[in-house]
C-alpha cells in the first residue's frame, strides 16, 4: 500500500486552505449583480455541487432575506416547469470541472429562454464559464482525485463570499480572511481524531446531522463517506433524525453532529440521546464539541470549517478497508451524458 502522502486525496485535503484564500480574492474582485434586481435566485449543480447548492441557497436567503432555492442540474434541464416561474431569476451554476453535461445543458436552456443572468462558480475555465455573465474560477481548487474535497471547499468559500457580498455584509467578508489560518490549525490538531474513528471497522454505519445552512454540508460529507469507503451513510436534519432513522443507531453507528450556535441546546440533546442508544458521537462546533473551531469568525461564514476533519475521516477509512480514495468504485471525475 502507498504511503499516506502519496495519495492525491490526502494532499488535496491538507492543502485546501490555499484555495480558500484564492476563492475570497476572486469573489472580491468580481463584478456581481445586485440582489434587489431579482425576485429569486436558483443555485444548481450535480452530486457534490448540488449539495453545495443546498448550503448556498440556505445561506443566501438567511443573509439577504430574498427567496433562494437549490435544484439539481438534471431537474432544471428536464423538469424546468417544476422549478422556474415568471419571476426574474438569477441562476448560479456550480461545477468543479465546468463540463458536467446536465449543468451545461441546463444553463444553455436557461439562457436560450432568456430567463436571466448566470453566475458560474468552478475550478476550471471551461465551457460552462463561457456561458456565464459572471465567471468565478478558483483554479487552486483543481484536483487529481475523483471525490471532491479541496474543490468543494474552495467553491463553498467562494459561494459564501458571494452571498455575503450580495447581502452587502462587508463585515462578514472581512472576517472570512481568518478562515485559512483556522483551517490549517484544525487539520493539524484533529487529524488523529479523524483517523481513530475512520480506521475503526467496528463501525458499519455513519449518520451526519446538520440543520439550516449546515444541512447541505452534512449531505456532502455523507457523500464522501459513501464514495471513498463504500460504507452505509446518510445525512439528516437534527430533529428529523428522531423520526424513524434513529432506529438504526447501535454500538456500530457513528453519529456526526454539525452543531450551530443558535440551536446547539436542541442539537446536543439529540446527540446525547444517540449516545444513550449506544452510538458513538462526534460533534463539531465553535465551542463545547469534540472538534472545536474556536475561530472567532461569525457563524454565517465559517461553514467550511466543518469539512476538512470529516474528509480526513473518510480518507483514512478508505485506506483501512483496502480501497483507493483517489479512484472510488464506479466513479469518474466528470459525468458526461449523451443528450
């Protein structure tokens, strides 16, 4: 088996904070539309970038007070009548490669029908970028590996900065410049914690809990666990987990909780109940958690800090199961379909 640093996935997780910094610079240098010019905003992507869209839509609506929605690229393409209305719409299309078939075709259709302007967030200046009215490319997020880690985090920082700028929250943008330093500290401090859980093959199921702007992030780290480790994994909103899914919790289960500031009392209670059922709990939050950010960065714009340690957890689990984290089973880096 290769040494850990020889895996592209590992190098990409460990180096991602450089891409976070670039994402901030690129967004701050971009000429963005005005939120008030649109009745609604749609975020779209496929796979990881659909989950990114879920997180982005929640954040945009929270910061601007304007309607936002996330939809998979395939749904926007094939079932646009269930998504689009006569309202003036801004479309934000997110794609690591900039060539994902459904997203490209959906944007082409959106523009052909003159629905509104398009903002593209990507790691490559490709065909999707050339369809954009506003093009945001974070090339330091580019990856060799198939599963998105550095790329997802870099685009999430970009979309977070985008939402803050659209809300005219320059205080939040300024605070975000502290993210790379905090991220580096967390990776260094909690890598061994991630490894200890990831390598424990007594665990056979993982549940990732996140509510509000964190639900999309819970979906994404759940996907990393599925892709890299072929382990049963599911995401849920905190309180929803009580309504049936907790029946799966036992001594073989890990329940990962992305704690918020505002609702941590309710969220921590759910985690405590899962401990009582025999589950192993791993919590992340600003304070009073297994993984403590202690960042001092406002809650709305520090979401990327939930990602690196959980990415490492999936990476180490992949290795101990004898899998190749750089090349997950049945997957390719770019999904291209014949339409």
